């Protein structure tokens, strides 16, 4: 199986996660219990994509590498969501922080040999 499949599944799961976790910020007039229920319904497909992604991905990446990949995808999805849906532009410091996460991912993936996984 390709290393790309789990990454694509993580991308798809992060779309659902970002909407579930942050979509309600534009609908503050809705009740909290309704908001929680709707968020859980949106999050269900996230789990249905994320769990298989991590299971498949663990054949190619270590668990810490998978977590770093997920974080980089999550931040990328969130920045797009923040700009397009919430209409909030990240500050330059947010982009610098994101660059540090991506740098950490690069170090994890390319800067060391996975101890338990053959790549």
C-alpha cells in the first residue's frame, strides 16, 4: 500500500475535524447542547477516516511521525478554514509557528531512521 493513502485519509479526516471543532464559532447564537451534538455528528466521519489512516500509516511511519503528519495537516486545514470560513487572517507569528511544526515534521521524517519501521 502506498504511503500516500493514509496521508490522503488524514487530510479528509481533518476537514471534518476542523469543521466539527471550529465551525460553530460563526453560530454563537445556537445553544451549547445543540452545538455539541452537531459537532459530534460531524466528527463521526472524521473518526471513520482517521482510525484507518493511522492503522494503515503505521505500516510506513512510526506513531510519532504519524502524529506530526496529522498536526501539519491539521494546521494547514485550519489556516484555510480560518481564512475562507471564519474570515480571520492568521498573523505572521502564526505562520512562523506553523513553519516550526513543518520543520519538526521534516526532521522527524527525514532527519532520522525510524527505529521500528522499515521505510
